[in-house]
C-alpha cells in the first residue's frame, strides 16, 4: 500500500516529462523543417534567379561568338599561310617593323559581317498521349480558321486589284479622246499642231477617219476640251473614250 502511494507520483511525473520531451522534439523538428525550407528557397533564388539565367545566356552567346571568331580567323590564316604564333590580337596594331600580323587587319573584309541567329533548340515530347491528342485537335480546329483568313485575305487582294484596274481604266477614259469625221486631207502633223502647245499622243485610223489622242495629265485633258469648245468652226466631233464606245455600241445594235 505504501509502495503504491509513493510510486504513483513518480510515475505521473515521468509521463509528464516524456510528453514534454516529445513536444519539444516535435517543435524542434518543425522548426528544423521550416529552416530547411527557407534555406532551400534561398538557394533556389540565388541559383535559379532571372539574373543568373540571363548571365548564363550572355555567357553562351559570348562563347559561341568566340568559337566562330577563332574558326574564321583560323580559316583565313590557313589560306594566307600564317601561323597562330604570327598573329597579334591586342590593340593598338603592331608596328610596321613587327613581323606579326594584326588579327583585326586580317579580318577587315569580314568584320561585322557574321550574324548569329538563334534557333529553337531540339526537344523531346515528354507529355502524355492525351495532351498530344489535345494539341492535335487544337491544330485541326485552327486549320479551318487559318484557311478562312487566307481566303479573306485573297478576296481582299482581288478586290484591291480590281479597284486599281478600275481606277486606271477611269483615268485612261479621262485622258483619251476620239476625233470623229476628221477631214480626209489631215495628217498626224496637222492634228498635233491643232492642239499645240499641248503635247498629245496621236493615233490616226485613216480607214474609219478616226483619230485617237491622249493627253499626259487631266489638266491637259481639260485644256483640250476648252480648246475644242472655243473653236468657231468645228470640222470634227470630239468625243471622250466612253462616249465613243457607247456610240459604237448603239451603231452595232442598230445594224442588228
């Protein structure tokens, strides 16, 4: 009875101490894991930061530039039978009495003429087949859209070409005139003198007694109409190209 009374307080205190020790160990483990995570985060930020990526990128470009430079100067030196020991890479250039050849002078014809172009690096698809199928489906869905855009672009180009052709035809109609029923004794020289001091292109059709004239600019075309309207005795009819075409269409309909 006395043993149980005196032993019970000791057992309870031992259990409490064990619980406290377990709690302390758990807290220490938690703090240790958090410290480990913070340390890993710090290491990742230092080792894989954006600046480090950029510096690695710049270092790769510098290495590639140096390799290309050495290969290029090596090829030129071999063609000129110059050894590496005879090349001078520092600036300023060696004196005229020095037997060495300046590398900058050796590559003067090729300086700033080599361009490095970035290409996409080769890679392997590590994605599951499902994602590849999704990509293929997306590409198939995008193909009709691309075809529609190409068709729309083609139609827009055709419309633009038609508009340009119409504008050119309208300009030709404004600059071209037909002299109808001209006197039989008139020559091309007489017609050019009639419209002087304007320069006009003259095409005389003696069979139909029609003379085509073409002005250089629209201002000259308006001047031709003014000269014709101010003539007191008109020995011919002056028609615009569209008017002459309509006249011939009417004559063809009447013959039918």
